[in-house]
C-alpha cells in the first residue's frame, strides 16, 4: 500500500481553516481535526487543466443569490477585491455581508418548501441594488459569477459543441441530468447518479480539479440560527454519524464545492446539497477508489475499509496526479442516439429552440428536416422542460438577468407574487414537481451522441 500524505506547514493549515470556513456556511464542508502525514518523493504537480466542454452558452452565467454571496465573503480577499475593483466603501461591504449572512441564517433543510432560483435571485438583486446601486450591482454579479464558476473560460471553450466527448482522463458532471461520469483516456468507465445543489446553492459550472481524498471528515455545525437545536453549535459531529452530512469521505473540487457522501439513495436524482455533488456512502467509497486509480495512485478496497474503521482519525490521501473535474449545465443533449431534454431546474433559460437547433445541428440533423408531427412533439417537450422546480415557466432570458441589472436599476422588481412567494421562506428548495426529462428517439441520431451510462451506480 502506498501512502501519499503530504506534510502541512503553517500556511497550509491556515489555508485549510479558511477553506473550511467557507463551507461551514453551507453545511457541506468540515475541518480536518487529525491529519496523519508521511513524506513522499512522488511528484504531485498539478496536471495541465484541459479546456472545458461548454454547456449551452447561457449556462455559464450564474444566478447570483445572497447565499452564494455569503460563501464569497468567507474569503477575506473577496472584500479586498470589492474595495479595489468596485470601489465599495467599508459601510457598503458591511451591509452586503449582513444581508448575505441573514439570508443563510434563515435557511434550513426542514420541511418541503418548493422555492425558486429566480425568486431568490430577484430578492437578492433588489437588496443588493439598495445597498450599492445598479451599476455596481452588475459588476458585483459578474465578479461573483466568475469566482463561483472557477475563473474565466478557456478561449477555445466557445468553439466546442454541447455534449462534447472528452478525449482525456477526467470527471464530468452534468447537473440537470443528475449524472457524474468518469472517463479514462476518453473512454467512459463509470457513471454515478448524484444529488445536486439546491437552487439557492446551485452547483457551479466550469473546470475544477481533484487532488486529495479526505477520509473520515468531521463536521462542526456553525453557530447559526438555522441549526435550530438539531445540532449543538461548535460540537464536532464524527464521521459515520447519521448527523454528519459529509459521510465517510469528501473530495474537494475547488471552492466552495465537494464530492462527498452522507446522502440517502432517495436523495439521488434531485436536490441534496449546498453547492456540492452528493453521493451515498457506498458510492463515495467506490468513487474514491476509481478516482485514485485514474490518478495513478495505489488505493485498495481494504485501505478504504480500514480508514472507515478509524473514524476518530481524519486523513488526507494525496493523489499522484490531479484529475480534472468538469461541471456542466446541459439541458439538451444527444445521448446514445436519443435526444434528451432535462428540466431547467436552475432556471438558466437554456431550453430554447435556438439551443435545440444548435445541438441537433452539431450532429448533422436539422430540426426543419424532421417530419412535422415529430418536430412538434419535440418542441412541445422543450416547452414542457422549460420550467423551474415548482413547475413555473422559465424566462428564456433568465440566465442574463444578473448581467442586465444595470438596465433595470431604476425599475421595480419583485412584483411577481407567484415568483416571490417563497423568497422569504425558511427552507431550501427540496422537491421538484413533475417530470425531470423527456426523451425522443430519432432515426437521424442513431449511433450518435454522448454515451449512455456505464456501470451505473444508483445507491
């Protein structure tokens, strides 16, 4: 067995504590209390980050909400950036922090509230404009979206087609499909059904990377009102406890997201986390073994079982090489000869005829060339999936809402009572009303598209 636990200096410990603080806010992260390390001579240099295969163009724009903003503020550098780039005053920054903190404090996971990303976004936009004005709000949203999505997209990303098949080794997550795939040198070797972030805490998009597997992560509940007696603030919840939302393993994939266990099988295929990829405990153990293998690291099933038995000891297993993790938001895909249209659960306005035509054109199929009844069924299905988690229609311009804040700076927002019905609610959105996808078999697509799931793990 080959251990690769890297020794941590003071600066790295400070970094970990900062990293943990960000995800304390979400209940999706935890500090590491005991780290067993050994020296290693292996070269752990980061692999070159490949270009992302883009989702529909609008999908890259993040619907910014106050909970998302709260995660950004956990990084002290974010406040400094607001001062230097947006010229915000200390008073404005303090007010933004307070508004974002209050938004998170009022959310919990109890009940069956069915809210809306749109409603949360509209409320957030209104509050932020009142604090810093329309022009700076537009700049703020652009900055937050860029940070959340992992930075600027590679220059060649816009030239790749939706549903592009990787040719390298990487993990691909498509949020609206609730699917995570492992590719080994361009070959799909494993598929997992996953839980994704609540609409109030959306899973980001863009290129990330995994370089460490953390066994036996503990979780320390924050001293927040939303804990509401379920947990004792500041009291560590051990790995393996039914109350630990992280399960036996977590794998950081770039702030503020993780791939982690702790989820019930019933939560897969729906909303289940605070900006993370959620798996069951069995799935995360299997995923850890597979991603270690893809990285060229030696990790055996008996090693994972031994770590599980030592719950009091948190350990970091450093991968031999980093593994790219690509987070997509593609609601229109061609998969194994079938056209699939997924629900636009994050309300990004991606289920449009324009995007449908672009996807089909990418496979040499013209929508207009299809027989009229078949074409109409597809367009009806597209409309059926252009709805949010509550079943409300999604504005096709929804993804651009934050970027157009300045244009609406002097207009009223939040007048849509139906959209805002749950914006002040105390629960995150947990349920999805109605069908999550529609599927069409087209002879013209036979043998084309992204591969069907392989060795599918559903529990």
